[in-house]
C-alpha cells in the first residue's frame, strides 16, 4: 500500500519568501512521520480561517474545513466533539485569532478540548493589504492608518495564561521549530496554543526578530510555574524591537487539566469504542 | 363547552405547579386541555399568569373571558378584572398555593383521591401539600360537575417538547445552544434526555460559536441541531451562508419572539419569516418549515432532519414563543420518516472548491458548483411534494378562506368551528407550496402575529395575489379564539 499523498497539488500563491512556507514545511514534515496509511490521514483533521495563513488548507491534503474568518476554534471543537478520535489542528492568523474570533480563543482555553491551535502571527492584516491588527506596534503606518497606530498591543501569551490554557507556546516561523513544537504539543492532552512569529515579507517585514529570540529551557524557565510564565511573557509585548528586546520562544506554560472529552461520558464511550457519532445507528 | 381558568401571581409563587396539577387531572378525566404561559422578563415579583382552557372537544387556544380566577396575589385580580365573566369564581387570599388546588378540585367535582394522586405524582413536599390541599378541598362545594368522558387519550406536550422529540426520533446526536428566550427550554428538555437517548447537549460561548461548533460536528457525520431566537439567529447568519456553500447538513431551531432587537423578550411574534428565508449572503439552498402545534413540531423537525441529511442543506424549524411554551393535548400520533446518516468525512470549505477540495477562482469550476447547488434546489422542491406542505381545515368549499402559518393555527381552529370558512395553514415556507389554485376567487383573510403580514407578502411574491383583508396582532400576545371569531366574522362574505 502506497503512502497517502498529503499534498493537494494546488499552486502555492504565497509571496516569494513568505514565512508561511516555513510553517507549511514544518507541518508537512511532522505529518510525514504521523501518516503512513490512508486511515491515519483520515484520522487527522485540519481547520483554517480566512487570510494568508488559511492558504495552508489548500496545500495540505487533510480532511476538515477551510472555515470563515475568526471561527476556527469553535469549528475545531465541533469536529473534536463530533469525532473525539480525530486529532485536530486549527490554523488561524492574528486577525482571525486576536480580533474577529478572540472570544472563541478565551473560551477554547476554558473548554480544554484536545485540539492544537496554531496562530500565524504576522502582526498585520496581510491579505487585505496591510491594515494593523491588535498586535501591530504603535506608530505603524499604512493607507488606512496614515497617522500611525495609537493603540497598545495585546499580548496573546499573557491572555492565554490568564485564560488558563494548559499549553502555551511561541515559536518563530522556522521549519525546525514548527516540527519540534508540534511534537511537543502532541505529548500534551488538552488545548494547545502555539503562536508562530511569522514576519510578512510585504507589509510587516522581518526587522531582525529572529536575532532577538532565545529559547526557553529548563535552565532559564520553569514551565510549570504560571507566575514565571507570566514574567517571561512580559519580556516582549509585541510593540516592535530595539537594542534591548529579547523575545522568549518555546513552552511558556504546561498544566495537566481534565479535558472536555474526559468530562463527558458520551465522548468517553466513543473514544473507548474508537467510534464517532456517525457510526452510531439508532 | 369551554372553561377558562386563569392562574396569576408573582414570579416564583408557582402558578405553573397548580396549572399542571389541574390540567393533568382534567386530561385523565377525558377532557381536552390547552394552556399558555404569560410571563415577564424577571425572576421574582411582577405578574405572571397561565391561562388554562378545557373542553369536551379538542381545544388549541384560550379565550379572553375568565370562568375561574386563581389570584395568588392582589395584583392578579386588579389586572384581569375587566376579563372576568359575570359569574366568575374568584379564588384568592393568603393561602399556600396547594390550598387552591383543593378549592379547584372540589369546585370542578373531582374526588379527593384524584387530587391526592396528582400530589403523589408531584413527588415533592407531599406531606405538607396534602394537608393544605385537604383544607382547601373541604372549604368549597362543587359548582361545575364534570363527568368522566370518553374524550382524549393524549398527553400534554409543549411545542418545545415536540421539537425535542422530533429531533430525537430523527436520530439526533448533538445539540448546541446558547440560552435565549424562547429557545432556552429545549436546552433543558434535551439535556434531560442525554442519558436515556445517548445524545450530547453543549452550551457554547455565543451563537456564533454554537453555529460553528455545529458545523464542525456535522461534517464529521454527527446528526446535529442548533437552536436560538431573534438576535442569536442574526449572529448565526454568516455560518448559515457557510452551511450553504459547504453543503453542511444542519437543523436550526429558530424560536421567534417579539422584536426587533431585544424587543419584548418573553412575548410572542411571527416577525422572523423573512430572516428565516433570506438570512445569509449569497445564493444557496435552505429549507424552512413552520409547525402549528406540538405534533407538527415533531413532524416538521423530523422533515428538517430528512431534508438536511438527504440534500446536505441547512433546514430551519421556525417556531415561536406561543408554540414553544404552550401545552396541548393532541391525540393523533405524529408521522415520522426515517432519516439517513451518510455525511462524508472529507475536505469542506467556505470557498468555492476545486476537485481537490482546495479553493478555486476558475470560472468553469465556479459555474459547476453554482449549477450543482441550483440542481439540489430543484431536487428539494421535487422531494418536498411527498410531504403535506399545507393543510386545509374547516368548510373546505366555502368561498371564505383564512390563511395563516405557525402557532396561530390553534386560535384559528377554535374560532372557525361555527363560521362559514375554510382555513389554509402553510407549513412549508421554503420550498413554498403551489397554492395559487386554492386562493383563486376566494375571499381571503390573512391572519398573522406580526405587523406587516409577512406570509401575505410571500404569497404575493409566489402567486401575484394580493391579500387585502388582514387580521394582524403585534402586541406580543397570541390570538384568543372568541375575539378572533368576531374579527373573522366581520370579514366574511
């Protein structure tokens, strides 16, 4: 039996040099090791929103849905509840996750379904040609904001820690980091928040972000301590970079909590029998 | 024979318990019973009342004039004094409410055992209740002697319960909701069935979340229903459009209340016909069915599951506050059709899709998708012909024809008994039945619980026939059969 094809064959329309290619490559590498059979391919669900990030759905041949803007997380929840034996990956942009769909993000952390959520944070509405999002630094100028951004940024890592997400991580859009964090996330049961710093080559280019980053590890951080995680998250507030900027990457916080599935006997029953609601004949 | 009993008091004083006790006992004696709930948007205080109407013949609505009033507070008498019949029996005073159950059972000629049985079935505070009920029973004498009759054999059912049963009988797996009156009671109704029926009920953070969680579950093949009212449905509309393009099977319970906006949250209206038909951007298929009583609520919810699963479309059960929260006794059993379960686990999208499931902008692929949707639309129309898309009641050959839809059915049926007219009840809003022949040459009277006659507009759109005579009620209250009879009579030829 030949290995299932996880490439859709669609023409890639990201800009040349787009950091989304790194995320795509990292996800494909990860999937390449996960998927050996068609059954395994079908056991992984993928959801994307609307924006540059969402084109990843066009390039990866997984079942799921390219849903509407901002609604990735409730859709992931619905898929997981519909078939708790699926492994669910949700992809969203910063517009999707931190503007249009921010209420869902906070609640998803509470629900704690076993779902992995990957935010492509390019700090800009790119596909609509460059408007500022809630994580664009002060002073950023473009056509709709001629006098520059005046509002403070959100800090999504702090937000997720406050919302009691059980797995909070940030990486740079680098193929190796993506593959690594997806493997780490796989080990954790519950809601997994992974933010990817993904400079937009056209509207929010890399001004040296990667050089400012460093990895969190057991020597410099205790990922079981929420106060320490909060401190690490405060080191960078998404408000641009200067000489002193340090951007911590890696796992900020991990906490084992009961998942939504574990607290609903209906879903436990399906998981034990390796069945979905679709298989239940009434 | 029709008797109207009003139970009124402050929220929290428990008129519902009394209404249920008496209603149940009357039904056991063979009488037909209907009762509606009028309550304000508050938790304690204010004025709430239930109106119970019973008869030896089928009954589906209340009348305006009261035969017996149970006033749990002084306010109740003041508010309803203009509607008391001349010889109205007034029960009031500062007693625990079970005292009034004793009064009522005696006045209506029940044996104390009848009441005792009801109190036992209540399964709470029996010892206290029975003492108080006995006092109340002994205090009165029989004034209306009700004989046991060979009448109804049905059980009480509310519109909400009808929708829930229809869903479960269609194989419901998962229900998502967010509380909003009058769709809220179905959350409790279905949650209470979880264990017995192996279903899952989940409350999500808002109606947008509800609709999209619903979509997620539906594409895995779970039979999924979501529910809401007014503003909550507005929030779902972007997702309705997504169900349209992605061909997601979904049943949506839309319980109307008086709007626009927050409107009058706990009161009734049929103002959402247009939004049910048109919500969502772009052109896509949907089904909209409007039940008129709890039996039809079961049947049309079932048919919504049928259409949504077979044709992969969203299907809306359009109900309202009056239907959702009124209790009926309907002897006829619902007709339930079997519903398939064959949704494919594949690549779905909010975009127009190419053959690999990815988005496409190619004109030939867009055409293919659009034309496929048009074809499905035609198949739905063809398929709908096997169901009764409308009903005709009354004197079918009369030149007078009352036309309506939804929960007005009850009051219309009860008001036309002695009138020379027929009643056309439209159950299928989308697709719409071919009714032109039925209307031609008739003196048509449109009856709706809204201000502009939305069904009338729809009929004109589909048939070109403009209905001039309209009886419209838009104060949030349902029609009452005695008042409605006068209004219809004034419009007859």
